[in-house]
């Protein structure tokens, strides 16, 4: 491996993160191009993995550059002690500030160039809110950390599932608020971020973008709502005027079948479920969440903490393996 390793954050200690991390290492240990280290509590990790009926060797490291030396033989862990031992499915908010500090440290490693990409295990947002966390989630927190360190940063979510790359323009807001939150400017800004990312990280020389409509049948020229012709269509025309290949507004019910997906490299969707439902239908276990617009690469599994599975040893690592693999591929492309 001729580049810096990937860094994987611990996520919520009480979640399935220890189990899927152990399984991901076991699956990738002989692929040096995907070498990663975990930043978290090494002792807690071992206890949780063993309690779940799993067993893998670990090796404590003091610096990212030690990762490659040990990765094939053991999972490298940069030890950061939790205030309290974790218990599966039992949220202990005394560990929450440490989770936040670990994410912050991981960003520092990425910005310094000591790691090639950041992969994040799922966090429990309510646990972080209890200690004063002010962000909607990982995505805007990472952008805020980058901006605080003098970097330009946006937070654009892309879901990658097999051959689909879907971007929700509005994300974690109630459906009733989407029409007022949706703006021509937001569509333009996110489309430009996506186009740049497709070129830089995915090797798409001439990106083709699609844009869905908001209303049924993309509004039918106002018969089913005005947003499609007054907000979305002007954004598409403005992007086309800048030389981008953009099609739409496409009726969402015909935008995701096999033949439709062959016409574009990424699709901008108007709200959360419009993007996530097709992504999770295509690849429920292996989808990846990618944050575009940051000064570093960030991917994560496209699932949450799955507390109902924590400690049972049955959690599937597919999405984490895919997130690690995609992060490595994006680092090579960059």
C-alpha cells in the first residue's frame, strides 16, 4: 500500500459497531489497499467482541503509519479509553463526549493527510444531544469541523447502492416542510458538488445528472403542484446553461428502474425517502452513505446503531465492508 490508511471511528459503543468492525477486518485483512485502523477503546472492543461470541486479534498502535505493518495479522486500534465500559444495547451518555472527541480527532488525521479517508460507524444522536451536541448528525458536524479549521466545506449526502448514486436535496426534515425548504439555489449548489465529486472520486469524466420532480408525474405542468415548474425546472436550465448534462424533472416513479438508471451517473432527489427507498431496495445490506463537499473523503454504513441486534453476534457487516471498500477506491481515484 502506497497511501495512508483508512480511519474508522468507534461509533456508539453500545451498538453493533464492535461486531461489524471485527467482521469487516476479518473480511478485508488480506486486502492491503483497504487497510484501516479503529480509533476507540481497545479493551472495551475486545470485551464486546468476545461477549458476542467472536474473537479476532488486535494490536495497539500509536500512529496511523503503523497500520500496514499489523493489518494482516491483527486489527490495529488507536486506544482512546471510554469513561465507562459499554454494554450492548444500553446507552451510557457518560461515553458520549468521548465519541464526539474521537470523531474530532479522526477529522484532524484526515486533514493532516495521515489518513486517506474517514469511515464512521453509526452514532446515537440522542445520546450525543444529551451532552450538548448541536448538529443534526454526523454529516453537518463533519462539515462544521472542517470549516472551523479554515476549510471550505459543504455537506451533501449521497447514497450508493450498486449502480445507483442518489442525493436527497432535503434530508432530515418533515415531509410537510419539504416544499418550502426546497429552493432552486439548493438544487444548483448540490448538483455542482455532485458533478465535481463524480469527476474527482468516481472517475466519471463527463457526469450525467438526473433530477426528480417533487410531485406525482413531476407536477404535470402545474396540475399537481407548482414546485416542479417554478423551482426544479429553473435549476435544471441554469445548470444546463453552465454546460452540465442534466435531465429532468423526472417523475420519481419512473426514475429508478434499470433502463432509467443507465441514463445518468447520479440522481438528485427532492426529499429523504425519495432517494433512500430505491437505494435500500436495490441493496439493503450493502448500501453506503457518502458525504460530498468535504475537504476529505467520508463514507459510512447506510444503517443505524441497530441496538436490537447489539451483543448477539448476528449483525451483518456488508454495509461497513462496502463503506471501507468505497472509501479506499475514492482515495485511489483522488
